[in-house]
DNA sequence: GCGCGTGACTTGACAATTCAAGTGAGACTC
DNA sequence: GAGTCTCACTTGAATTGTCAAGTCACGCGC
C-alpha cells in the first residue's frame, strides 16, 4: 500500500502527474506509433475502461494526448501521445526512475530482486486465475 | 496493485465494506475496549486524518461505529465500535480470511512466506525512512 | 488569568473513481 | 437489407478521496 503512494507523491510533486497518468503516457511512448487503443491501454494500466476514458479526456484537455477513431474500424478509439505529452514524459522519467531505484532496486541484491520477481509473479498468476 | 483490488472486490461483494472500512473495524475490534483515538486509527489504517474523519462519519451513519470526545482530554475523539459494527465484522471476517489464504498463503510454503515477509519489511523500512 | 501556539480533529469545495445507462459501429441472421 | 447482437467505448450521477481552511481544547509563558 505504501510503495505506490510514495511513487504517487514524487510524480505529483515533480511532474504534476498521477501514477496512472504517468503510466498511460509511458505505455503510449513504448508503442512505435505512440498509439494504443483505449481498451488496450486500459488493460496495460489496470484501469477500467470508464476510468481510462475520463482520464484520457483530462490528459487530452491538457494537450498531452489526443483521440482518434480508428479509420479501419469505427468501433475502436486510438489514444495518441502528442509531442507535448512525449516531452513531459521524457522530462519526468529520470526523476521517477531515480525514485524507484532508491526505494526498491538499491535495497536488494540482484539475486534478491530475482527472488522478489519470482514470488510476485506467482502471486500475480494466482490472482489473475481467481476471477 | 492487483492484490488490494482483489480483496476489495471480495469485501464489497460479501460484506458491503471497502478494504479500509473493514480494516478500521478490525483494528477497533482488536482493542479491548473496542475504542481508538481517531489519530491512532488513522495511523493504523494508513489513512490521512481527513480521510478517516469522512470515513468514520459514514460508518457512524450506518451505525457501525460511534464517536465520543475523550472525557479525559477534549482534544481527542474516540471512535468506538458498536455492537452492530462488531457483528458485521465477525460475519464478514471468515470470508475475507478465506480469500487472503487462497490468494496468498496457499501459494507459498512457510519458508517462502518468511522470505516474503523479510523482503517486504526491508522495503517498508526503506520507504518509511525516505520521507 | 490572558493571549498564543500546538495538536487533533472537522468541514467544504474540488478532483478522481465507480457504477449504471446510453451510443454507435460492425457482424451475423434470416 | 432489416433487425438484432456484441463490443468498445462515453457519459452523468453518486460516491469517495484530497487539499486547504477552519474550529476547538489544552498547555505554557508572563
């Protein structure tokens, strides 16, 4: 409960972004076209479609993202990272990464990190299987 | 991110309580007098005082908790678990415990659980130290 | 015993989230 | 080709959380 909160604080203070906003931008930036379907982005950020819709609307009003109906199939909506959104992400990523390092990576050895990851993966698998 | 959410769902569905509401009731029930200061309860539930104040007001309006000014010192407010609150907690605890077991405890061996705990403690210590 | 500061809440306005309906595009059926 | 289904969102209202003031009780110095 405390780790996400600690990261929230850092991001809010230094970049004016919430954790989920940051990750939405980050996920978009990882796509070659800086573009993802709303539903896919919702999956990737663990958000409901409704939550993402509101969130993207806010990001859009701040000029960080824009939306376009998929020209191939009018049922889909694409969220697209704008230049400004990309710039903000690039500007705020180092601070965020530093914070993650200092809170998590630096505490554990490489072997311990592998352990953490393995344990967490098992937990995640179990949770996902339990719906 | 997913574990708290999975627990939320179970509690909301089976007991009509959010995770934090459940834990507030649980913490109160652990005290011999079923009573805690607002500030102490806020600490124990990792909530801000403001959040707890709103939350307890809602619980109070549902008759699960009541508030009394500390007779010893008028600056403190005590939150007190009511009979109804205790009954609800007792009724919903087994389902919650079962869920926690099936998602977490059952996945890991005793030795692994000790490891998880040790790793998590180190993480928590580091986070708490970083304010 | 009168101000003054501090600490423990409480409150109200605002922002974010959820929930339940609504919309609208394509697929499928006949 | 008209009707129906499903899926991918979108929207609006109600709930919940946060932030910035406010309130109110006690302790302390003078």
